[in-house]
C-alpha cells in the first residue's frame, strides 16, 4: 500500500500510522534502527523533526517496500540536503550518533570513503580514536570512552560477507600527528593489516603526484543513494542524485592517482618507521 502524501509537519504521524499498520512495537523499531525508543516516540508525535537518515532507517526497519519508501520519502527529498551541527550531536550524545552511522553502514553494500582529514573511523585503533575525541572541544572522559566503544563496534561490518569497502586517504593524513608517535605507528600498522582483507580496497593519495582536485571535505558514499559530508561545524547529508554523482565523480578522480596494495603498504610502512625510535624500526 502506498504511503499518503506527506508534508514535513505530517511525516511523524505518517511514520506512526505505518508502524501501527505493520504491527511492530515502537521498542522493536527503535532497536532495529539503533535509535532510542524515546526519540522514535518524539518523532512520531511531531516533537522532533526527523532527519532524512532517521526516516530511511525507520522505513527499512518496518520492511517497507522500496516503491513505497520512495513515495514516502518524496517530502524528505524535497529538502534533500540537510546539515546537523556537531554541537547538537554532542548535546544528544556522540556515542548515539556512532550508533546511527552504524545502522546506515549496516544497510550499505558498497561503501566509498574519502578522507583528507583523519584515518577513517572504520579503520581506527582504540588509541587513535581516543586521540581524535580528545581534540578540541575534547569530550569528557566517560563520554569519550562510550563514544570510542561505539565507534569500534562499527568495525565488525568489515568482516561481514557481501560487502565491499573502498577507502581513499590522503598521504598527509598518515603524517598528521594527533597523538604520541607510538600511537601513530600502531595506527599505520592497522591500516597495512586491514588493507589485506579481500573486501577492502585501501588507496593512499601520495603527495608527490599532481592532484585532480582539493580535499575540501571528507565524505562517505553509501551505495549510490546517500552521501555524508563532514565539515568543521556540521555533518551534511544529501540524497539528491546530482549531488551523489558529483561526489562519486570526485572519488573516482582521487582514486585514479592513488596507490594500492604493495605500493600503498610500502608508503605507509615508511611513514610508520618515521614515528618509531631507530632501534624499533624493522
């Protein structure tokens, strides 16, 4: 059955109607979306405006057909690009946001991720992740521990069958010292190890090559349907097909100049050795 015509104001009520028709409880849908039952209730009652990500996750949790989902998301796509300030995500609890991203990654078959700022979260060691969340504005110790744990839980998706991961990292990211040298060295060892997974393609864009563009932001492409872009002040989500194609083309341009496999590992290991005392270098 097709979803009723929607406006932004009525989307919460429409989600509630669909859930009632499905026979699922709010708690059940909330668990499937890694969302709190309280947040889902507020969305359904119009007290919280859902993001496009929220709507997609809820519809997927309810098993709504793709055809009905597209119809239902028409109103949300009218505002296809939205930004959520990091200060709001911090206020809600950054570990909760990690769970939202985990739910999105769980529904992604092919992930393409470009990073010109830091090592991607799916590839981070616990120590590196802790260093990231210690940067200004640093998270309180307990909050940081919960957020790091939530980020590490996301990494299990790397070992799930039927998925492929394509990472592009600028060389300067590997040299960007955000923690003690030993932490950086261990992180580079982790990259080398993960690059050998059969479903992982890990490219490094070397700094000595002519660049096809500027690494203005980092972004992740989830199949060909969703792009998440990180800026200094916010996380931007877009589903507009023209925007998705723009980021896909950008990814491919950087991919064309990246190095992979043994060339990538040789580059990463050379940078790693620079972080180690002379006696510890292999």
